[in-house]
C-alpha cells in the first residue's frame, strides 16, 4: 500500500450527524433507548458520531457511541466552554471534542450538518427540521429513524409537499439497518 493510500484510509472515517430533540418528554416511550442504540450502531459500524453537543436525543446517541468505543464530536452554539455550560446549559459528557462555533443555534445547525457525511434524524422539533432542510439542500444522505414519535411523519409530509424528489432519503425503524444503509450510501459518494 502506498503512503497516499495509507494516509487516505486512515484520514477520514465516515462522520454521521445525529439530529434530534434536546427536550424529549414528548418523544414517547423507548425514545432514549433507540437513541442509545443508534449511537452504538454508528460506532460499531466504524463511523464517528457528530452532534450539536446538546442534551436529549443527541446526548443519548453520543453516549451510545462512547459505550461502544466510538468517537464523538460535538458542535456547540456557544463561543466558549464557559458559555456552552453556563450560558446555554449544555453538557460536555460523552464528547471527545467540542467545537465552539459561536454561531448560536441556526449557525451551529448549518456547520453541524455540513461537517458530516450523512445526517440521521430521530425524535425532534423545529431545530431538527432545520437540520433536515440544510442536509436536503446540500444533497446529503439522510436517514430518518422511525420511532414512537411523529417526526418521521412530519418529514414525510414535508417531502410530499416539496415537489422535489430526493433519492438520498431513507426511512427505517431499525437503528442497525438504518446505519448500514446510510453507510452504503456514503461509501457510494466517496472518492475512490
């Protein structure tokens, strides 16, 4: 193997953004367990998890990734760790590294989705829809985890009314299958 191949093979793991609600009380029974399993699957399948360095669904996914020996990167809306913890009241647990964007939530959402190779959405709210829209416009592979919430139905309704076909969006209730399918889609778009 050439030095270029060695560098390329070790250079870039697939980065999967997990988008979801920071406040999960309405997500339904078993939602956090699904988030945990999603994170584990991302790590098991050799990808890195990228989240908004927040609470709720993304935090539980990051926890799952770390429990499975994976790498977890967070992008914070805050400009500093102090602002992240004290101002936004966001956690630092289960993160290998946090990038402090200083962009607030809207700017962080754009950087978050653009820094990943694919986006997987779980139980969510308006921020999740924003991240979905950015990933859609950027033509990223998008996975929608179906669960005891209505985000999957909301996103399907948006797609039905958008009048713009997109063959890079998949829906699946099984975290393992969803991650496998997303990984295959990302690999198709990689430089060979």
